[in-house]
């Protein structure tokens, strides 16, 4: 994208954000201003109005950067999106490289970065999907509105989550909802096809939620835009990973997704447009970031609450990282804090499996990432050093790559690489 096209793209972005159809999902809502010392119940209700760009639960603002780096941590380079750039960080916390975004992500929307081939990086900062060169040159941007995540297959195709206005039919009622699709795009940004997820997911919407939509429609003139938007946000997928699913061979191209509002993770065959496997109802709450492991199991971040869920004694007020065996639908491993409430991200979050068997966890609403062993020992810890208006910024999702992969991406010459 040329710099001459930036004013047009900015205008389109502002226009989309101003229109009600584009604002039907929470990640375009204004960030919540979370007062210091607010109760957990207040924090959850404010999160329900839209993601906060700042950490909502920061136990110690003096902690910045890497505060722990044990020998058991997996060597590598960490990267994440700061809403203004893609940042690469060494294990000791030193900033190795930053790639500026052509347009800053919408405040409160979160920004995700995924490495592409040929020294490029794909970013999702609602409502934009963008491709950048690691040297900082923008290649292209597309207005979806895209959100949360993008998957990449072995051929370089992109699989991006996109929301749109849709209609739910239940009996004689026809109710507005926020539909969801996966757009498949070539590496140059050209659209190949779009798969509507709504018909596959709509039967899972509980009747209680249908009643809530009907009440919101009847009260539209008397309730706020954010409350109305959340009533229509019945799916809220947040992760898409292209997988070679080992438990049901055959079929077409398959993706592993997390659907927060349905408390489920699932594998979808995009060619056959059907759900191959789904799990989570009654087991997890508001999940994010599932990964298919080499042993065929699935690792994921189990938030423990949905931001739109009313606080109640039955709501689990802590997060977990869990590994489930799809052959038995049983949880075979989990990590929780000690005490459990010490590890909690009401929204977003991530859990990347590392090559040494450890897990890189992102605790978004604390602005924290940490590496934990399968024995539950924290061996590396990072606190987002960026602050805004006196508060630490949230950290959407951190990833780690090996040193060799980073050297290849940057084209390092000998003597100009991070130390092992």
C-alpha cells in the first residue's frame, strides 16, 4: 500500500467504525476505562463493553520487561503486536527489532502478529488485515472487518476471521446477530473464497441467549450501543489454525477454532462445511488459542469466564491452560495458578506449546507472559513495559520462535545475531 492511499484507508476505517453494522461485535467497541481499585465484578462488566487497551489487573506496576529467565526456559526470540508495531524481544528482554504498523490498531481491539514467509509478517488489528515486510515496508491492507486471528497454511494461503450482519431464524422469529466467516486469501491479499460459519454454529446458540437477543431488539432505543452489540455477538471466534486433523482422516481443508461465546473449541472441514469435532461445553468457559499437538491432543487457554457473563457464584474466577485428548474428550493435563485466582485473564489470552515441552502463556489483562513447565514451574516471565495514562498496556498474545528461525527471517550476517 502506498503512502498516498493512507488517507483513503483511514477514512474507510473511521467510516466502518462509525456504522452500526460494523460495530456489531465487541472488538470495535471503545475501550473501557477501568478505575483503579475496581472490584472484579466491575472489571468484568467493563470488559463486556469492549476490550480495555490497558491491563485491568496489575499486581505490581514496577515490574517491567523480563523478571525471570531460568536455564529451563526454551531459548528463542519472542514477538508480539503492541498496537503500533510488531516487537521482537530477546530472552533477556532486549528489544531486537520493531516493525511499525501502517495504521495503528483500533484502541482496545488488540493486535495479533503471525510470521509469514519471505521475511514478512501478517497482522490483525480490527478491522484491518495487513501484510508487512520485516524491514517495515507495508505490502497491503484489507478492511474486513477482520478480527482476532489469522491462520496460514503450507501453501501460503491466509485464513482470516471476518464478521458481518446476519439473521438467526428460530421458529417464527428472525433475529439480527453478528455472523462469522473465514475468508481465504492469497499472500498478496487477493480473496479466494469465503466460508460462512454461521449455519454450522447457529444450532448451538442456547435458547436463553435467543431470548436475550429478542429483549435487546425490543429495547434497542433504550439501551446503549455496546450492550446491543454484545447481545448480537453470539459466537465470537478468536482463533483459527489450519490443521491436519489425525482423528478423522480424509475430507477437505480443516481448521481448529475457538468460539468464546459457545464455550467450545472445534475442528471444521471448510470444503465440506461441517463440524468434524467439537468439545468444551460444560468443561471450559470462554476459550482462546487452541493448538494441535504432535501427539494429537489439543492445548488451549481456558479463561474461566466470558466478559459478557454476569458474575455469579457459579462462575469460575480463574484461568487454566488445559490439554484435552480428542479421542476420549478428557482433560489429561492442566496448569492453574497457586492460588488459582492468581492466574486469571477474563478476556483474550494465549498458550503456545514450545519445542521443549513447556508452554508460553499470555495473561492478557495483566499485561504478562510467562513460560511454565509441565510440572507447573514458571521459568520465564515478562511484563509489558509499555504504559498508557499511568497504566500498563494489555498484552494480547505473545509467540516464540527459535533462534535459527529468527536469524533466517532477519537475514542475519555472522556477528549480528542475538546471543544463544
